[in-house]
């Protein structure tokens, strides 16, 4: 096998796929090797000759199974060596059956939801010949201005790591060669979620210690779950774009983590190394990218244009090139493509079938988060209502509810909220409907009158507001994150009728809702809920289902608080409700040091509108008897932290029990809390359960000033509860 810095560390015997890859590699010409490193966009220009000549190793965005089979046939039967193609497609929250956006699925705090969603997406995609997807997106982000927060699994490394690994398992199944398995891709490696200003593609500056303690862990979890590929990010990290970043791709990914899959660039990102100003020209960009260990180039053709001369001049060793090609061939053997390159759609279940739709509905139900429910306004009673006003631009829009980055889902498959209200109402109550606005961004008030009129005539107004799907996702960032257009005005006008409002928000990010909070009685945050969002949401509003979602990301009061997240550092002057003053409470001519010298905003305080991990239910949970198994443990031991959780209401429900731990003193400052465990716990009315978490000292490790992963002896606090503000606490020591 070709020995190189990528593979030199291998100490275990070659797998069957690796041995076959080695054998094939020895037969390949330089031109054919470069061909394997080239991914081109399908669905357009004639690829046949290029494939026939061995110039293409992968095609993305071709999902016509007949065309895919023809491309594979040419590759297998008409090219010299008969190497099958990787067929890539973004399937980030469903293929035909669309699940809630990943940020919404993360709100389920249920790995089974993410795994099942990915498995269904894989099955539907594989039926078209797709054998590789560019997901999970596991960028940690704490900036809702960034449009791609919609694709992420939120702000927390632990939650993101657990859920991202579940998606890898879902996509890749028991083995990659299974017909309904597709290769997954951990993206975007790494630090993309920290782009300055929440501006997509912008620079990200992350100290290595923070990189290793916050941004890298979910990718390590994906690698541990067996993810087949990684994607390098567009962004530059500390001045070095990922596509040319040797520290990331070689030192961390290959040397430290021994990753032996392959890395694909993002779209055109190798050519963009020159646009960044990192290289002077395409040739240098190729040199940097191959040197960094980018195996495959997406969309651009610089590898094809420049590698031959760089090899000829000895700038690139062919042995190095071999190790880049090796990773690609290995995956093709692991996928079984040499033996089964063709796809028979008849071997797959019909897409958008009842089982898939039910799974999407379950996912949407578990993803919605109840943020407010004054006076137990919800659940609504089907039999007690006479009339319901359904209002808002997102109440009956099967396209917008699908969310961002959907390429194969179809709006006509969607079940909207308006349809679901009619289905549930039957003849039990009257349903009146007015969009009120032509779109979520509309600034005109023309439609407001009709909406106000039906609200005034109805027992309750359910308003479906938020963002169209295009307002989040790649390159769709917002500097303000309030309700767009004239939505706030519409809510105020409806509130003025005196009819109670239930607000349902569909959005691709946390929105600032402070200006409407006191105008509505209840808020259900539905993210973009996907194909079955309608029935899921209506079942929740009418109590057919129980809200159980929890926020995977903090909601700011004002966009000026961003970045705001629960796992913040204590600082030397931590804020508290006792030591801060609100801007409206400042005395005239107040003395300079009178306002509380601590880390807070005069006009926003220091807390989010809704904290990470928060979500209400139609019942109430009580936590008590939080106990530790020992007052102190030695390094290498495990402590068990247990509490009793009780459902104090009259309805069965699930609670997401969360465990947070703080390391009181560290070689670098440690967060005030870190999620270290969570579990969905079903509880019958009145039922109590003892919930225990076993924490090994290794789980409290962090990277210190020397970048050593260590657990330090000392004091720890622990909290258990239903969100990141959990109060029930205990403490323990780790001894030397
Ligand atoms: C995009 C995205 C990436 C996606 C790729 C292929 O620009 O950055 O996440 O997988 O191109 O569509």
C-alpha cells in the first residue's frame, strides 16, 4: 500500500477494501488517479466522454436513476479500469420525505429521531442511485444571524456530537455496502459556525484551545461513529482556509485522529483559496490543497488542470497523490459499488410512503418547543371551541414549511397547518382563515384588516408566523433576527381585538420575540417542520400529542446579545440579578460606578429570552433527591449522579432530563456549566422515576494550555433539571 504521511501511521492489517484499493491503484495512470479526485456537477453538460476517459471520480446533483445508471454503465463498461462513480447529493433533512430542519430535529434531543430520519433519507436517496450525502452538518454555532444555523444541531458540543453520530449511523446503516446505506460526510471541517458577524463564508478566529474544547468534539464523535468522509469548510480559520489547512487535515484529522477516509473540498473552495488571498493562483491553490490532504475537488477542475505539471516538476510526490486516491477507492469498495454499481428503484420502498410520513410526523412532533403557555391556554379543546381564526403567511404553505436546502422534496406532498386544522375540526368548530400577509417578508398591511376581522369574530386566533425558508440556510444571513415584514404589527392588531393568540413560529433560526411576548398567550416554536409539519403542530396544539421539545440553542432577547450561549465563561465579574441595573432604572446623573460592574448589557441584562435546553410541557415535572454516589472519586473512577423526577400533572409526558457539570477551577477557564448527559424519560401522570447518570473522570477532560487532553483533580458542581438553568445541584471532588 502506498506509504505516505496520511497512511504511514497504519499499524493494523489492511481491510479487504483497502487491499483491493491498493491493487487497483497500482494499475492506474496519473490521469486516471487525478480523475478519481475530481467531482463534477451533474444534471447538465455531457459527462459521458469524461467518464469514459477516466477523468471523473464522482458526480453530484444527478438524481435521475436512469441517467445515474447510464453514467455508472459507462464508468464500468467503457472506461479502461471500470471504476464506478460516487454519486453525491445534499440530503440534510430528508430526500423526498422532508423532516424538520436539523436544528429542529436537534430540539427533539432524541438520537433515535435523527437516526431514523437519516435512514429514511438514505433509503429514498439510494433509490435514485445516490450513494453519498454531504451530511451531518455538525458545525457548532452560537450566532443565529448565520443562516446555516438552520442546518446545524445547535450550540452545544455534547448534544451535537451525540445527535451527529446518530445521523452517521442512520445514513451509513449496519454496513456501507447495504443497498439502502449511503456514505455520510461530516461537515464543515472546522469552525465555520464561528464566522465573524454571523456572515456566511466570513473569517473565523478561534483559539486552538477553544477549537479543541468546543468545535472539534462533534467531528470526533462523527469519526468515532465511522463517518466515511469529511468536508473541508469554505471559511478560513485563523487566517488559513480549511481547504489549504494542513494543521486541520493532516495534524488533527489524520495524525491525531487516524482518520482513514477521505476529505472533499466544498464547492469550488480550492479555487477560492486564491480569492481568499491565501494563494496567488490556481496552481498554488492545488499545491496547498493536496499538501493539506484534500482528496477530492468539488465542482472546480484545478486538480485536473494543474496536478500533472506539479507532479512533473516534483512539487507533488506521486506517492502522496496515491494516498489521496487510495481513500476514494477504498470507499468505493466499501460501498460495494464494483459489485453493485447499478440501482433498481423497484428494490426500494416507494418514497413518501405512509411509514416515512409517519416518521416525519413523529419527528416534527418531538421537535416543536413550547416556549410559552399562559394560564394553560394550551392544549385547545376541540369540543369547547366554537370558532378558530387561522392567520398568517405560513399557515398554508407547503413549500415554506419544508425549510432550507431542500432539493428533492416537493411542496405538494406537504400537509399544512390549515389543512390539519380542518381535518381535526370536522364539524366541531368553525375554521376561519386569512393569511394577513402575502409573504413572511411583506411590509404592507393590506391583508391585516381581514385577519383582524376574523380574529375578532373567533374564540381564539392561531397565528402561523416566522420566516420563509429562503431566509435561512447557506448565504442567507440576517443582521436583525426579529419577525420579518409587518408581522409584529399584525400580531399587535390581532391582539387588540381581545381574542387570545396562540403563536406558532416557523423559522430557520432563533428569532427575537420580545416585542410580541406579552401580546400572545402561547408560543409553539416549530422551526421549519417538514412535510408533515401541519398535523404534528395541530396535534400538539389540541393535546392529541404532548410537547416535549427542548431548545438546542439559546434565544437572545436582542440580536446585540449575540453570541449568547449557556456554556459561557464566568469572567472575573460575573453578572447576577442582584448586581445589574436596567437602562430604564438608572437614576439621573447616576454615579459612574453605580450600575453593577459586571458582564451585562444595560438594555438586555445577561440572560437569554429562552435558555438552552428549555421547553414547556402540558404537565409539570418535579426534580428532587439529587444525590452523588460518593463525595469524591479518584482519577479513572466513575461517579453516579441520581435524582428523582416526577410527572406532577394528569397527562402522560416525556421529560428530557439534563445533567450539567462545572469544573470549578481549570488550567484554562472552564464554562459555568457543560451538558454531560441527557435522557428522554416517559412518565405517567403522577409517576416518579429515579434517573441516574454515570460520569467517568475522562468525561470531564478538557484541553489545557498545552493542548493536552486532561482531567484535573479539584471541585465540581453538578445540576440536574429540565433546562440549562437547572437549580437542583450537588458537588463532588476528584482526588489526585
Ligand atoms: C454547498 C455547501 C455544502 C454542500 C455543497 C454541495 O455550497 O457549502 O454544505 O454540501 O455545496 O451542495
